C-alpha cells in the first residue's frame, strides 16, 4: 500500500522554477536546478502510477535534476532492489521528449555489508563491479548515458549512516585509483558524463581529486551527503574541502526523514495520529537509524518551534536553510505525493534572516548534530 499522489487536490497555482539560474556542478559541464528530485521512495512508498505523476509534475515545475540509485527503493531490501531505476526507466521510455530536458544521476552501491542481495554480499567495490553496475543502471533506466554517476558510499570504513568513528583497517578493499580508473573507462566509453561521490569525508574527496589530477582521470564534480538542521556535520571541515576544490555539495535528507516537517512533534515517532504511511511510522528499521534517536526528535521539536515563532512552517525553515545556504549547490527533495512536491518546491525563494540563522546556530551549539 502506498500514499496517494493527491494529484487533483493540489492548488492550480504553483511556483515554476524554470526561470531560476542553474548551477554548474563542480568543473563538469552539467548545469542543474538548485532543487533535485530524490526518488528513493519510488517502488516502496510510491507505486509506479504515482511516481509517474510526481515525475511529470516535477518536470513541469522546471526541476531538471533527478537522482536515484541501484540500491533503491528505501528502506533497502532484496524485493525492491533496482525498483526505483526500473520505474524511472519506464517513465523515460513513455516520455520520449523528457530525457534531453533532464540531468539524470544514479549511484553504484558501495560494499554490501549486511545487504546480501548486493553483489552476493561482497565486502568490496571493485572496478569490475562499478562497470557492471553502470551497465545495469543504463539498461534499467532506458538511457544511453548517465549524466552523473556516483559511488554511493566508500569502500573505507568511514563514519556514515549514523556511525561516528572511522574504523582503521589494514585491508580497505579496492584502492581509490582503481575505482577512478573504472569511472574513467565509463566516461571514455560515453556511458557517463561526470562522476561524483556520496557519504564521503574530507580525506576521501581530497584523494579522489588528487589522483584524478595526477593521472588524468575524471575529476569528481559532486559529493552527496546528508545535510539538514539535524545534521550539519558537512560544516565540520568538509565544506572547506568542497569550496577549495570546487566540488559541489548535493544535500540529501533536508527534512530529516520527516522530523523537520513537524508531523511527529506531538505524537513522537510511533504515536497515534501519524499516518500509517509515514516512513518513520511504517518502517521499524528506519526508527532504529539516526533519525529515530530521541535526541533527534528533541532537536527537531526545537527547530520546528523556532520556525513557527518566525511565521514559517517547519518545512519552510528546514528547506529554506538548505536552499539559501552557500554550501549547497542543489537540495534533494524526496516526496510521496504531488502535493508534497508542490509544497517543497514552493519554499524556494523563502528568505532566512540573519537573526533566524543566529537562533538556528544557538540551538546547534546546544544540541549539536543528533542525526549525524
């Protein structure tokens, strides 16, 4: 069962962002809108018909950037592995004029760890894995080229998805240079236009750029990391790395899996009154992740209250913080209905005053990054 798209209950007037300036991603030739449609709900919370409606409306609103991954839908499981790419591919096949209007991004999953359905549970991501995964994505997406191909998470045991500490190891799998060489082969073959990283660290970005420049390999254009009021860890040195190396930040989970919409403020994550289709309510595995921490909900309530004090909805504050921040090139919005899409896009242009930013910083100083 999935959420309805609410296609006919949405307002007739909505913000069109096609006239917004596009942003160059790193030093690549890709230019994207500052809003990107994230699609990890397609195939789990959102069925194909609803996904088609969201994709159609997103394109009509002027969003030219779509992000997906071979791992999706989320929460990840064997039954929905590759489902999101298949849905997007079916949409592209039925919309012959859409592909040339879009910058299409996808990702190769890193070491599968506890996801045994990804490359038979391999603890590594080899050059051959990258090439094979790209070929699979091209086929599912019904496209001849992927505009931005990203490594979803590093082979190295770095802090991500709720962990806090780097785990030192004498064996760290396929070296970065070999991964870059595989990405370079895809670019040379015309299968990929530009490359990027996700869930990366300052060291990882520096090393990818250093090796690319030293050996004439593709230079990473982007890093897609979690960035929201509940997780500003990007600002703990990664932002300087991205700024100095001219690598663009793609911010995912700006609404912190719904915590920053206010819908859990009164009830908690599993309380009465929340929709049974909400991700946190529906999936116990999600509540066990960083978003489900009591500290995260406590901080979300503080930010949401602050938004209301300034005449904003919690969603408006959370998204406007990303939309207007100098660190962010494009913000990924994940929705389960057309109504949510229109609401999120409509926030674009909402200002965040210096006073409000100072008050946001004061909360962060007190509560830090509970959803890191």
